[in-house]
């Protein structure tokens, strides 16, 4: 008996002593569903069969003890989505846990290996997909070779084409155009299987997906099967033709690492990379759109509850947009998850791994509360890491999704298929905790919170975003994004002790912390933000944001941005340190104007206010610009203070330990401490 088995057996013994006798079932890829599943020697073969055995145990009234389902190592290839309902639930004292046996590696897969490869021509290989019936076809858009994704044949091979024109002249962002005029010979009418070809357009903050309907070479016009959601321009600030590429083109299969699926013939083609031996590589394609669902009935008070999933690996899901969906929703919000929770309470995913999927890893939907995702690794994701999207104020009260915990996770290489997806997306949800996560190498926002534009009622409140490390996102692909993004009225929401750096957008954006339309009543404190393409902190418009005790450094084009003036206090900007070497200090609209508000005790009931933002007790410093020449918007330091702004602030070196090496700890003699600044400990940032 090896040491791992001894330790695992000891753990089982300790658990038995601590909590009393438990029920145990065993599953193995080499097992049989004719077994009783009650021992390592007689395991079931499938997870679904083990789930049903637990369900039967409960129905027979014998489940009054914790239940453990132990999975032997190997790959469990799902034939259908693994689904859990209310009848599969445990209780607080007697949860049901699915986990590996003796720390063995367990993979739950929605993929199938493609075998039978034969040379085709010009270095390309081909394989017929076994079991493909006449008149039917697979619809996968991903192919993995030895666990690495390959490129669906596209043109151009790298970079983009640009839309020549769409004939759409409105200044509005959105439109319903279903065609555009292309330049040169970007499209060919004789391409194979025209209607399986997809045009991917990058514009604004979206990646738009448009399957081709018809190509008119004479007029250089391509027609799509459904309309776009936004104009075919880069964005309203840069109205050149939008970037696009075309994928799923057999005739474009001309580069090593590309592949193509002929859905009609049931044949897949692959052009191997240099050095790949087709007799040795493992090639896998997804055959399921998602892997697992937890489906409770929240309106009937029948949640799925107290099921734990520990140390499991989930791989290969191939979800595609439904017909008519161009992926216009912000944050790729209409993209589902490989693991979906609806009407779920008190369930746990711990130390799990999700990779090589085409959608979000987790999608937590209506009526789901008090769930935890912790210490998980989510990587190589078609969309984002975790999306939480509950009911709004217009929905049934039981549809509310609240009090979920997302902690100590690694989320990276996201947005591979849908680059507008978000690392962690909180949408119409409250009282959630998102802490100690590492989020990096995505193409859009790291963490997004909100759901309602402007000052309308929103259920997105009391969310805690703290101690997250967010870096190397944006990568210059899309615009209007930030490391942390907020939207709408969000009382009680706190953004605290996050470390943010290296944020880059395409045309505009690339902000550190981005408070978009209507962001209100949010506390933003103790964050360290540096190396952003645009402002380290940006507010479009909002109300009574409290921005205090942050370090904002080294914005490339600007440091702090404030958008619109409104007849209320937009922000309290106090006790912050702003340090820069290029770009402007303040940009956009920082001017005040007089407005009235109701105040009791006044004869007419109203009092005048002359400031829309309070700014004080800050330190500003640019080592290349003196106090006499620095500009606060278009004003000198003296003129700025004369307006009642930064009256107690200083323009002086904050005395960082080493700003050139991005060590923004303060020396003990920093002048910031005399203004009330509190040292920020970033050692606790990221997974613990």
C-alpha cells in the first residue's frame, strides 16, 4: 500500500470518528454500472449512476449521514450534461461530496478524441468523424491538440480586414445592419459551405458574430444571416471601419496549426505544426455545449443544496451562440456557462479546475445564494471565469441571487473565443464577496459589477471586491474597459485593497477602476493602480463615490478622469496619491456650477451648492514638472486651490520605496502620513 493510500485511509478513519459513520460510493472509468458501487473493488462506471444511487438512498430514508462519492482517477466522458436537481441535495449536517479517491486526477469531459487521421494533401491531414449520420453534423468550433487549442481556418491569417462601409449614417452606437461593403477581395462567393462561414467583428467593447448568408462579389457586399447590434465602425470616437476576420473558411486552411470542419461531409481537417507526429498527438473536440447543471426550482422553494465538488477537473465544452444572437450583450452576457447553477443554495466548488471550454466556466443564475467557488483554477476559457446573473427588481423576489463567495481562484487566459467576456461578472446580484483572486491575461474587464444604466433602481448592491490581483488585461483588442468596472446605483458596494496594473485598450479606455454611468454610493479605498493606458481612475458620471486612500500611478495618457457635471456631488476624492511621468493629471470635465438642493431650516427650503466634487488631502507629483507649471485641467495649482479644491493637499514627492520598479510602498518619512494616509498592505493580495 503506497503512502497516499495510507494517508487517505487515515483521513477516512478520522472523518468517521469525527462525524460518525458515512455513506460511501465509488466510481471508476473501468467500473460497471452492474456493480453495487459500495467499495473500491465494485465501483460504478458513470457519475450519473452514482448520483442516482445517492438519490435512491435518500428516497429509502437511509441518507441521514454525510455521503461521499469517490471517483477513481481517469477521464469520465459524458454522453449528456450531468444534471443535479433538488432530490440530489444534502443537508447542512449531512452534505453530499463528490471528490477523487486518494488524490487521483479525475477529468470530467465533454470531448471526444478524433482518431483515424490520414494524409490529405499539402501537409494537411483529414479524419472522418465516426458515427456522423447522413443529414446531420457536428457544430464544434474548437479543436485541441495535446491540450492546446488550435485556430479555426481564417483569413487573414493574422491581423484584420476593415469594413469599407455599411451605408449606416446615424450617430447612434447601435443599429440593425445585416450587411457591409468590403474592400479588395476579402470575401469569395465560391468558398465551400458559405453558410458555415462566420465573420467576427471587433468594435466598441464587443466581438460581434455574424454567419454569412450571401456574398455579392460584383458589389463587394456580404450579407449576414442576422443583423449586427452595433455600427460597423471602430467606435464613435474613432469612426473608421471596424476590424474583422473571417473564420471557418476551407480555402483559408493554409497555415500550420489551422483546422477546418466540413459539417456536411463529417470530415475534419488539420494542418499540423512543425514537429507534430499525427500518430502520437491526442486531438480532442467538444461534443457537449456544457458539462454540468444544478437545477433547483426556486419558486417552489426546492433548491439544489449542500452538494460539494472537490478536486475535480472539467474540460471540453463547445457551446455556440444560438441563431440570431450576434453577441451584442455587454461582457458577452448571453454566453452561458459550462457549469450552470439555477435555484442553488449552499453548494461548494473547491480546488476544481475548468479549462478548454468555449463559454464561461461558471454561470450562477436566478435564485442561487450562499454558494462558494474557491481555490479553483479557471484557464483557457472561451468566455470568462464566473458570471453571476440574478433576478432584477422586476422579477419574483425568490429569483434574487445573493451572498455568493468567489475567493482565492486563479482565472487567466479568458476570452479566447469571446474576447468581450469578463473575468468575474456580477450582474443583477447583491451581497457577494469577490476576494483574493488572481485575474490576468484576458481581453476585457477583470471584474464587472452592476446591471442597470444610469440612476434607475438596481439590485446590484453591497458587493465586496477586495484583495484581488488584476493585471495584463485588455491587450489592445477592445475599447471602453477597465480592470474593475461598475455600472449603476450600488449602495454598500466596496472596492478595497486590489492591486491593478498593465491595462490596455484599443481606441479608448484601458482604465484601472472604471465607474460608468450612474455608479453611485460606492466606497473605493486602499487600491494600488498603475501602468494603465488611460486613467488609473475614471468616472463617467455618478453620485457620491467615496474615493480615498488609493495609490494611482503612471497612467500613460491621463491620470484621473471625471466625465459629466451634474447637480449633485459626484465624488469625494480624498487622501489619495497620484504619481505620473507622462500624460495629463486631470482630464474631461472638472468644472463646477451652482445648483440648489433642499435643506430644512431654510426659508424657501433650498440651499445653494457650488461644488460638484470635493477634492482634498491628496498628494500629487510628477518628477519632471514643477509645482509652478503643473496643470489641474487648465488651471494652475494656485487657481485650482482658489476654487476650494485640494486646499490641504500637497504637490510633493510621496517617497515611494522604488517607483521605477513599481514598489509603491511608502518610506517611513513620507509626507502622505501627515495628511492622514494609511499604508496599504498588498502582501495579502491574490490567492492565499
